[in-house]
C-alpha cells in the first residue's frame, strides 16, 4: 500500500494555490512594461488583487479589472507622476451572531495596485467606467504617438 504524504498533495483549502503562477504572470507583464511593477499587490495586505487585462489599441490602452463584490464608492483611481493607482476595499457583509459559518472562502480586505504609464498616454484624458463589477480604465494616447509601420526594402548586392 503506497503511503501518500499529505504535504505533497494539493489542498483545496490552501490559502493561495495560485500565488506562484500569479507572481510569474506579474513578472511577464512587468518585463513588458518596464522595470516598475505593473499593478503589483501592496505588501502585507494578503492576496486580494483583482484580475486584470491590459489591451493596447492604436489610439488607446484599456485596463479592465474584475472587482466583484466591491462597490463603486469603495474604488479610488488616481494618477500621480506618471503612475496610475487603483485602490479599493471589499467589505465583509455584516454577520449575524445566529449564523453558523462552516466555510468562508471569499476574500475581504483592501488592495492597492500601481502601473507606470507609457509616455504615449494622455494623462489628462484618462477616464473610467464601472459596470457589473468590472472596472474599465480608458487611457487615450497622445495624438501622433501611434506606431507607424514602414516597409523596408532589401537592397540587392
């Protein structure tokens, strides 16, 4: 009979089974945007970090963050010195002493994430909208900063 050590088996109840994957994905995004961390979680605040997508288009960059259970009034977006910051808090619903909780897997608490903006973003024109738990930050590019593709002819020797 094979003895399987519980320490090597994945646990459904572990605090954060995807922490290493998340760190690797953050590193990939950080490498793409530069040395400053892109939307890195604040130290000491646990693993309450919204899932994000960053999409670059010809005329704008769109950041979409999933913020289920967070009220619009509990989200703060700011830009300072070329850094976009998202702050928020997911508040726990009021518990009744009569309730007998057996499992609480939803995470509550605050988060703060920051992103260094590319120089092509028009900071004065950045806007945001919030709909059904999804935050979209629209970052228009400055006029004339769209990449231009130019065909290079190969000379014959």
